[in-house]
């Protein structure tokens, strides 16, 4: 079932309906071509497609010395040989969540690419068109660097706000994640590059993820993370899906017939191939559960999908029909996306400018103005400004792990090692070369802008005392393989805010983080900006927003909590468990993640999901209900201020028959001139109204009265919009 658009839009056609020329090449049928090709393959040739290799000598990364990359690889995350005689190209795979990956600049020393803002910051734009264009820019760079598979995007829900990899994901909401992720997939694949949607599924933590058994009811899973994946697959049709390390309800996801065969391939009609995460394949029998390709076989105990799978076929344990299906899925996807007709090859010289422009636009659109008591934009041309902390004289923070990119705009600054958080030397906080302080000095030439590193609260307070405005830069590093033990800012930064705010009332805090953080000082400062991990052009984007050159339009893709006690698990469930020891987590919140959990438990966040301020004001009025099948709700957005800005009206389901609830049901991103009004419409996906009945295997919309509300966030909603619905049942 293909869902309605489910995202607010203006009258112009949505890019969601565009089909890439790579999808249906003129005069060719990918299915027929693939059938003919696979029919000519020997068993050896098919097996070649099923075994992925690490594309670099692991010793370079401090891993497994003496394991050289296979011939034909291109020094990246993965490589799968092709079948040259039949025109099936190799797969050159690169990590790709925030740009063409080059972990620690050791895979390909000096090979630069655009370091894009975090996916979480992209999601804060609430604009699938921007995600589509970002994916296209990312796919274009990958193709020009010789890669035809991007290992992303990540579609996991922000179920656990301390997960060290959340900066690579989109949001705590399945609709926002699904639509933004699907749009990014469309963009990537428009460039003849396969997108591998990951990590399927419920990969909500980093610590002990290889031994985690994530437990959740099927109905709750269908209504949360699986819905995010399902919408993204419908909207983007990725060529591949990557299963995850963890187990789901007792079964490893890469060996789950229910997840891979029943749900993904049969119910959702996914026609691409399933690859494992690197090191997640534990036997040849995983092929019988729906896994089509073993990735990073050098990390596993053995290349299970080579001789072991051959023997499984010879013994009748795996059917030849299954073998052909595995090959067909890989080859058909390559033909559908044109990997054979538009081969990926390194282009020299590499032009960095298109990527840099795209990275800057994403940062401008994603940065969120959380609080503004008249202090922003900076309006005194000859002001005395004290900038403090966050290495803001050097650059902007990025996350760590396989998503690391060597940027095109200069050298990285790596923070010296420290012990308080237990970081390994190779995962020290790293800053991209884009200094907000440097750009501010360029944009405010008459201002006196000093910088203090913020290493001591007393020194920082002295530096702040006589300033007209204080810009206080805070940060928290996040990394793959580790979770943060809590949501606090490290290294005494909360105490730093307290001291500076006591010394000067005119403080703006700029937070760089890849997760929600606690802000116990929020009522003591006049301005708060969440800048996420803003990418290689982030310093410029931050300065432009602070000075008012850019009107902020980002909205939170997660809830900002008041305390750990507001979480379903105040203590991280696997904290203190020895690494690689089995861990079971029962996700008691079910489908009620983030803002839905807060509403269900009667709690209010510090800042709600969807919150974001502007330097102008908007009014959302005149709601009306159009068709019911599918349900369409319209409204008018009016700019009531004196400056052009981008509004993000949001539609929420607030009541189903006999039950209070809150679910994002639609959203729009609309550029509105001062005094102008624009109409928006929301086509509501019926699954947002439904509950999943696991016994029946159906989505069920109950007959009765439903209430919706329009607003600017999950915590700022207008009057109820009543809609009467008849019973609807939908296939899974």
C-alpha cells in the first residue's frame, strides 16, 4: 500500500511525485533484464554477489592488521565484486550519513568531501524537498568519487535520547522520519547510487548493540519505528535495506524471517536486497531468513555466504530458488537505478562548491531558535560582544564514527584527550573548520568581539561582565559505539552558564549537540539556539542567524526534557553492563516515544517537539476539512510580522474515539512574505488514525469522532477540528 503524501504542501506539485529517469530507463525493463542475466549465472557467480568485503585494510583503522582489501575495492567501507561477463558492475560502498565517509582521514588520506550537517539537523527543517535535494547532492558526490552504494540513510527512531548515534537519524516521530528519510532516498538514487536504509530495526542503542535483545509488542512496533521505515520505503523505494546488530523479540534481526521475509518483502513488497550490518551475519542459514548479502565478511567468523552457503545448497538446506532470488534482487536493483549504464568513476578535479552550498542551506534551515527575549538578532553595530566557549574560535562540532568526513574547507581541530567521559583517543571531540567567531567578526566589523575559551567559570564571568551581549557556545560530543550515560552537558558547562548569567543578564546560549540535552539554566538566559552538528559551513550559518541575515526556521525534531525522570528509563537500561554481555530491554513506552510519552504520562517538556521561533510571527487560521478518503485538512498561514520567513505549520491528531492522544499527522514548510497569506493542505495517512491489530494483521481505523489541531509545535495547538470517520481496515 502506498500512503498519501501525508505532508503539508502548497498548490505547486510536490517533488515527492517526481520519478527519476534512472527508475524506468527508456526501452528497458529491469525485471526482464535481471531475469535473463541471472539465468545465465553460475553458482559461483551468484555467490560472488552475496559476499561483501571490507574495502580497506582494517589495520589502517587499528582493527585487524593483515587483512588487505580485495582487488578492485576503492578504500571505503565495503566492496562486492560484480560479474563482468554479464554486465553486472561491482558495488563500491561508502559510509554516507553526513557525507562521503573517510573515517579519521585514514581510509583515503587527504580525500575531501562535503561534511554535511547531521541528519537530525536536516530533519529540523521539516522540509522533504530539502531532504530530496540534500540526498541528490550527497549521491552526486558519491558517484563522482567512484561509489555507487551509500550506506544510509538511518531511519531509526530517537527512542533512547542518550543513543550515541542519534545525530545520524531523523527524529523521534515516525511520520517525520519516514517522509524526510524517503525524500533523501529519492535524492540519492536520482544520481544512480543505491541508498541502503538502515538499521532495520529497533537499533536504539550503541552499548552492547551486538548482544541487545530489544523487546516490544508487535502493534507498538508497527505504529512506531516500523511505520517510519514503511513510509520511507514507500516514498523513496531504496535499493537496499540493512538489518541491524541487535535482536528483536528474541531473534537477531538479520536472521528474522518475520522481519525480513514476512514484513519487508511480502507485506511491504520490497523488491531490493537486504544486506547485513558489518559483522552481523552468524551463519549460512541467515539466507533462509531473508538476508541476501553478507557485509564486511572479514569481520565475521567466516564468509558464510561463500563456501558455507554453497554447501547448504548442496545439502538441500537452502534452495536454488532462494539463491536465484538473492541474485535477482541485487541485479534488478542495479539495472533499475542504472548502475550499469551510468558507472561510478572518480572525477577529477572534484568541484567542492555545489556540496558546500547545499551544506550551508541545510544548516541555515535546520538551526532552531528556542528562546528569544528580545536579544536576537544582534542589532548594535558597535556592540561589545563576548564570545565564550565551545572552541567557537576554531570551528563547529561534529559527531564521530563511520559517518566522519574529511571536509573540503580546511583542517580539522581535534580536542586533546581527556578522561572524564572516558573517550578513546581516536574518538576525541572533533571540530570542523568553520568558526562562528571568525564569521561574526567579518559580519560585524564595527563591533568589538573578544573570545574566551570558557575553561574556567570565574574567568568566563570576568570576560562577560562588561559586554553588551554574551554569546556562550556549549557542546556535547556524540559517537558511534557509545551511549552517553545521561543528557547533561559535560566538563562543567552548566556551571559555566550559571556563572556567566550571574555576571551579565544579556546571554545567548548556542548549543551544539547530536541529542537532546538538559538545560537547567534556560530561565536565566535571554536567548537559546540549538545548532545541532551544523556541518562544515555551520559557523557561517550560526553567525547569519545571530545577526539576522538569515531568519531562523528550524523546528525541534525531538523533545527537550526537563530532567531524566521524564524519560521512560531515567537510568540508561544497559549502563554498567560489561561490553558484549547479553542485555534485554523491554520498551515499555511502546509506540509512545518522545512527545507522545510525555503527553501520555502527563508531563510537559522544557521545549516541545516541533518548537521553533522566527524573527517574524505567523498565524495559522481557517482550518477546513475536505475529502475524507483520503482525509484532507486545509488551512491558511499568514505572516503577521514585518519580515519574510518560513513557517512550519503542524497538524496533530489529538483524539480518537474514546481516547486522548497526540500524533503528528502532517506538516508543511512554507516561505511567506511579510503580510502575505498562503494556503496549505495536509493529506493524512490513515495509519496515523489507526491502531495495528496484530491478531488480525490489519491496520484498523475505528468508526467515530476524531479530533485534530493545527499548531506551531506539539505544545502549542489551536482549537479542535472534528472529523467523523467510518471503519477502515488496511493491509500491513
